[in-house]
C-alpha cells in the first residue's frame, strides 16, 4: 500500500494531478479486497485538498491575467 501512496505523490510532484488521482483511485479499488487501510484514505484526502488549492490558484492567475 505504501508503494501506491509513493507513486501517487511522485505523480503529484511532477504536476500530473489527474494521474495522481487515478493512482489513488486504482489503489482503493485494488486494495478493497485486502481490507482498507486508513493511511491510503488520509493520503488521498490530503492530496485532494492540495489539488483544490492548486486549481484555485491557477484559476486566480488566469482571471488576473485577463483583468
């Protein structure tokens, strides 16, 4: 499970937000049969919070460029 989290964080560091999200989603599906571990869910939730901030910041930059 730790490998999934590391891979998702690696994708995020590369700026590949959608790929990171897909890694988390795939990990949840794959590991569902083995029993869920709260670390995966917490890591995914923290990622989504960071991704939201990145999207809002990008949106703000775009709007200010056209102002």
